[in-house]
């Protein structure tokens, strides 16, 4: 049979976990960096003034909502065609 079948389960699990983290590690880092960038930008806007903080919060909500809509629409269009 194949080489993967002859290896013990613990070895196969370790190899699979390493491969998974090679993919997930950068994805987790980029997602956390994007959220942190929004939080830090909002903190800087809060130091400038209350009007600027309100403007940033509204703009950020609109942009994040727009991006979510694009992702959802892209997902739906992929399913349909």
C-alpha cells in the first residue's frame, strides 16, 4: 500500500497539523493585523477629537459593511454559476 498508510496515526496527524499551520498561520496573522489596524486607527482618531472619531467610526462601519457585502455577493455568484 501507500507510504501514508504504513505510518502510525500520531505521525500522520503531526505531519497534517504542520501543513495546516503553514497555511493557517499567515491567514490568522493577516486577519489579526487588519483588526488591530482598525483599532489603532480609531484610537488615533479619538485623540484628534470627538467629531473625527465619529467620522472615522461611521466610515469604518460603511467600508467594513461594503466589503462584507462584496464577499457575500461573490460567494453567491460562485454558487450560481
